[in-house]
């Protein structure tokens, strides 16, 4: 059991507020991802759960027990850092076993547990190496091993893949998903990469300026964004935002902006949206066209692999019925 | 119970880690520096009761001819001492550092040789060089018999005119590598990016040196000037070792350090004018005199962080 | 860029000549000392200071060692400087660790106090310092001199170490905290191994400076059996002033430990010099 409840959590650095009244329920055994642009408070929230930052007000309950005043080590949480934070002077085995040796466990126990973790993460051959002699992916696994060995109820990941190259990132993403199924613990994961968020999470928490914008499953967020910010943040390529004045043939219900995802714009001779193609990107399996509307709003359109769109030519588009979003002047979703 | 104990333990351990260093420094370094402010207000020969005299020590120092003349002489001679040393260091130091920055054969070997005197003890250097420059010493043998530069031996440390420059030469001999190393590292640091650019612009060697190398030497020069200044205005080891606290001959080598020492511990065994308050006052005056340089140094250090 | 620093043969010759001349100036006194410390009598020193000794008299060194309690001075210097090395490396690294890594209300002020010691030389405050040492009953004791000399070297040591500690990534310490390490363990097992080069620099600077220190022992020591070698040299000179060959031998014995320390770690030494600045 490891359910987390956060109530009215506030935090400030001096006069800058970084977390405003955070309320959040994290179910046992779930994989929760905090996303948001940099400076949105996602890392601070994670570090406050870890106990590396002091809260100002509010409480953090782990299975009903308030842990917000406890030391990190007493919270039953473990953390994997962005820089891995491996101790450079220690071998892989010493790195993984450090927490146990600090807890004064005997050498045989430490050796056994380190062995088990190393096997799980396929690190057996590297136990006597120093971190400097490992590749990025291996270091990442050691960092995860150091968290696993403590057998925590909650795993915290702070942008763990951002230092890896694109290919390795995909591989590690799959490994983390796999690991999570094996360990059956609660995972909290921070990233600014919405693809990571969409692929890994059961629940995504979108943060902006220290406040929660929306909580929901990846598809909920994709289909029913609560506001323009979430709509723009989730989904790749980004949702197009068109001033309502430039759109005709829709019941606007007083909306200021119309949002359409690139995949919901179709080429249609009779389409009401007219523009000029500025750029075409062919990626093989898919293509994107970037077209400028008369008011210079640039919209992205997903094209099938075989298309006849040519740069500088006019393009008429129609919106797939029922696939547009209406946002009020305050950014809230209207319909 | 175990839950709160980590934080409590952490707090106590922090105190335990900080305390030894803070106490050591606080008692034997920081407190005395603050103590200058209190002690300069008393008249006290080191034993017996202290007498509070207010600012009398300062009035004496600047008004009473006995002290004022010593102060003026010591300060003036200290300036001359400083000027000779800094001149030698900047001229020779820059010259030698430039030569070492070229692709000179054996430049690492030369650098090691040049650095050799630096770690030597001031006391050893003083006694060693004093033996060398004695009237019957090797240097005079070289000058009189070898090079025939002079008909008779030169009394470097006995002559009131020569004694102070000779001590300055000792200091320069001892510390020259300090200037060389700092200037050399400034040249090496600038080399890669700036010089390349200058060469691409078609500058020749002399133009490059003048336009690119010398301007970046300014910070190194300032650092050397400041550090040497702070040092020579409080450190009078060579004079104390070779000339005694009275700055023989006839106080021709008296500088602030000796004056300060004399005021607290006396020049000769028979000294009567011993006053710790006066010593503190002189220390304070010297501190104020070198304070601009000292603050500059502190700001530079903090900025570097 | 290489073109600028490459020398034509003629230039090379001129540069070599100048460098050799300066080397001669540097080596002249030291060479004279070595040469003449091996001469059998004073006459040879006077008559032909540049000539090789007629007989190589290594006995001068043992004569110097046993003259004027030289061995006692040497031992005192060793005790003082090794104690200073231990005290300064331990105290400066723990203080710097707390200041940089566990800041609290007032830690900036404490750092400021240390920096005051970097800029105002303790010699200027010798009168108040004397009063404090006297009131603690530490006059004329090795312990007193050790404490005073250690304290005088704390500011520069703290300065060098804080600069290094700031470069240690904060996430390492966060990781150690998550692992349950207490400050002692973080200091000893995580941070200290990472600043070993800085520690070596501080240890070396402290050793050389405390071995060479003349002024502070001069003020705080009275009895000859406590004298370090710098003070001892003065006594030695009273006894051997005219026996130049023995003077040279004594001076050279005094220089050996610092020269050895320098040869062992000249790189750290030069680095420390550019970091901490000249201070003695």
C-alpha cells in the first residue's frame, strides 16, 4: 500500500511562491507524471515529497501518515536524480549499497541485496567499476538500482532521461515501464517531455506557475483538456489555436479562440479555412504542412504520406466535425 | 522516536562540524582583530593594570615628535621598500614570464629553477643572503676580484643608503617566482582565444603583444601589487632577523612591521616605552592604510565564487 | 597561434642567454651554500668561495646538527608544522563544508568573518593576540604556538576549500540524504573524497608556511627548548656566526623538508599559490 494524499501544500523561496495550494490524490500502485514547462514547480513538488525541500504549509500523507515533517530517509521514498548523482569515488556495488551501509546492515546482507538488484537491472558485470567507466544508460540503471535497494513504497524520478540521447531515451522509457510492472510500487515521475508523460503515465498532472492545471489519464487530457494551456501542452505536434474571428461555420458560443489538432484538419477544396503553404516536412510515415491563414496565424496540418501539397500554393482546410475545442478569453474550455 | 531523531542528529552534527574551526579561528584570529579596537584605547606595558586613555595613543602617534618622527620614517621607508620590490617584480616578472611563454627550449626546467626560492623559509633566505653579501662574502669577492667593478668591498647591509634596497633585493629574490607564475598564467589563459583572433586579423608579434597580451596582464599586475603591498606593510621578518627591531643601521631599515613590534615588545632589553595600546593603535592605523587594497582583494575573491 | 610563440634560432639563443643569467642569479646563493658547506675550514670559504672543497667534509652537517640544540629545534618545527597540517585540514574542511553545504541563518556572516582574516594580517593584531594567549596561559608553550599558527592559516584554507566545495554537485548530497546519511557521513564518505586535491593543496601550503613561520614563534616562545628551527637559526647564528661553512650546512638542513615537500607536490603548490595568493 502506498497511496499519497497532498493537502493545501504551499511553498515559497523568499517572496517567490513556487507551490500554491496543491491538492492531489495519488492512488496506490499508480504511475503519476508531473509535467509542465520549466519553472512550473514540478521538480519542487517532487523534492518536497522526497523531503529535500521543506514545505511551508499543508500536509503530505503516505497511507494516512503525515510524512511532511519527517527526514527523507524515514519517508519510505527513494529518488532517481536527473544527473544520476552517483558517488564518483565509489564502485557500482558501493553506490547501490550505500544506503544499506549507512543503515548499518551487515556486509553479507548488503552483498546479497546488491546482487539481487544488479541481477534485476543486468548490472552484474559492472559491480566493481566506477561510475566514470560506465555509459549513460548504465549509470542510469545504477541510479535506479540505488533506489530499488531500499525497497521503498514510492519511487520518485526527477527528469531521469533528460541526459540521454534520443535512442537510449526510448529504450530506458520501456525499461522503466517494465520495471514498474515488476516492482508494483507507486511511481512519481517528473518530466517536461509530454511524450514521456503520455507513454508512461496512468495519471498526468499538468502544472503551471506552481498550480495544478489538470489531473487525468493521458487520453482524458488529450481529448478533454480543461483549458487552452493543457490543450497546447499535451499532444504532438501542438494543437493549433486560431482566433475565433477567422473561423466560420461553427457555433462559437462566445469563444475567443478555436483549437484544432493538426490531425483533425483535412484538405478540402470547399473548406472554410484558406491559407498559403509555407513549409512542408516529409518524415516518411507522415508529413506536416505549415500554412499561414490570411491573418498570418500559422497552422500545422497532418498529411498522409502521399500528398500533393506544394510550398507557396494556396491550401483550403476543413475541421473534422466535432473535433474542435472552444476556449474563452480566460483560456477555459467552453466546449 | 526514530523519525524525529534524524533531524535532531543532523542539527547537532552540523554544530559539531562547524564549532572546532570557528572556535579556533574566532579565538586566535578574529577576536584579536576586533581587540585592536579596544586595546588601542589603553596604556598598558603588558603587565600590571591597564589605564584607559581614550584616543591619547593616536594623539601621541600623530602629535608627539617621539612617535610621529618614527611613524613618518617607518612609513616612508616602507613605501620605498615597497616601490623597489614591486618595480623589480613587475619588470623582471613580466619579462621572464613572456620569455617562458614562448616555445623556449627547456622552459619547464627553467620554471622549476625559478620557483626554487619560493618555498624556502624567510629566516633561511635572510641568513643565507646575508652571508653572501657580507664584506668578506662571495658576492664581494666576485665584484672586487672577479669582475673588478669596485676597488674595495661594498658594505651592502652596513651602509645606511644601501641597507634598505639590499633587503628589498632579498625579498625580490625570494618572491620573484610569485610574480612570474601569476603573469605567466595570465598570458597562457589569454593565448588561445584572443591571440588567435589577433593573428587572424593580421597583427604581427609586437602588435599582438601590445594590443592583446599587455591589457590582460593588468589584472595580474593589480593582484601582485595588492598582495605584495599587504605583505610588506605588516611583515618585517627580514629586518627583524638581520637588523633587529631597531632597524639598524640608525633606523635606516625601519619599516611599519618593526615599528609595530618595537612599540609592544621593545627594541632593546632596556626599552622603556613599551605600550600594548600604542602597538594596537599602530596596527589599526596600518590596517586602515592597507584597507582599500585589502577590500579590493576580498571583493575579487568573492566575485570569483 | 603557434607562429607567435615559435622563436627563430637567433631569438632562441638570446632568450636562452637571458634565462640562464636569471637561473644563475637564483642558483648562485644556493650553489655557494652547498659548495661551501662541504669545506673543511673557514679559510677556504674566505679565500676561494667559488672553488671546490679540498676535502669533502660531510661532517659539517653532523656538526651543525649537534650544535646549538639544532636537533631539538628541528623536532619542534616538525611537531608544530605536522600538528598545524592536521588541525587546519580538519577544521577548515569541516567549517567550509557546513558553510557551503549546510547553510543556516548566520553562516554567511561566519564566512564573512573568515574573509576578514584573509585580508587583514594577524601580525597587525599581535598585541591583542598576545593578551589572549597570555590569559589562556599558553605563552611559551608549543600548544599555544600551534593554535595561533593554525588559526592564522584558517582563512586562506577555508577560502580555498569553500571554492572547491561549491563545485561539488548539490544532487550528490541530496542523494546521500535520501540514502539516510547524516552530516558526518556526507562529509566523510561523500564530499571529502571529492575534494582531495584541494585538501592536498591546503595541507602542503600549511606545512610549508608553518615550517617557515618566524614571527609568531618569536612572539610567543621564550625558552630555547621550545624553539622551532626558524628561531633556532638565530641561536645557531650566535654560536656559529664566523664559522660560515657550518652556517651554510645548518641553513641547508633547515631547507630540506620544504624542498622535499615542494618536489613531491610542486603542482599543487603552484596551484595553491594562484588560488590563495601569497601569504606568510
